[in-house]
């Protein structure tokens, strides 16, 4: 199956989750992340605002107590690039190019050397750590840059989107880990 057809199939499957299952699975993913001591040892975490029934990680930055975490969120710029900005609940957000909430362009930016973890939304992932995104290449282009290659990445997806026999493209950047509602996956590359 080609990537376009696979993406369509996985998105349709994800859309079939009931609201209750989506919420429960999202909570389990958040709990799985917080169970990882390596994740909790980070200070600056890049995250995302959920769209199209992606796992919702809102509880990470609204309900977590006792952890000193700083979160950054992406803003889409021209030429399909992502810029990252610190953000915390209560600060302003604007609707970006794709209708995704993002910090305003006037806020400071985060540089790769400040980042401990990047949570990467995935349409699907395989057990080797390769992801299928929406096809824009935003994350792959960013993670291919030398300064971003040291940042540890965690693919966030529902277990129903773990792919078998996925053939990555030469430009696909592998993830460090994958987190689903059922398991923490260390890629077997």
C-alpha cells in the first residue's frame, strides 16, 4: 500500500474511535509518558496541540504537579518550517496556517540546544521508529538539521496505528521512542 492510501486508512481508523475511547487512550498515553523516568528528567519538552483526533496530551501541561517542566509549541512558517516557542496555560494562542493553535510570532523562540524531548504527532509508526505523518515533511526536515539531531523524540500515536511492513523513504527521520496507550516502544533498528 502506498503512503497516501495508508495515511487515509489510518486516519479513517482513528476517526472511528469513540469520544470516550479517544479520551481514555489519550489519558493512558499521558500516564505512560509520566511513567518514564527519562522523560520526567527533562526540563524543556516540545509538544503539540491535538488536531484530527490525534492523542490529546493537554494534561501534561495542565495537570502535572511536582515536575518542573517547560513546554514549547510549534508555529508553522513559510517554506514548511517549524519554529518553537515556549508556552504555558493562560498565554495567548492564535490560529495558524493550518487552523492549528500556535503561540504568536512575537513570542521568543526555543533553540535546539534548550530542548530535552520532542513529542511528535504521528498518523502511524512502525516498531523501527519510522513515522507516517500528514505528508508535509515539517518534522522530517526539522529533525534532519544537525542542531536538531541530538533532541530525543517520542512518536505519539494510538496502538491501532502501529504499522507493520512500513517502508520508510530516505528522508524519513527515525524517532527515539514511541508511546501508545498500551506500550513504550524502544525501536528495534
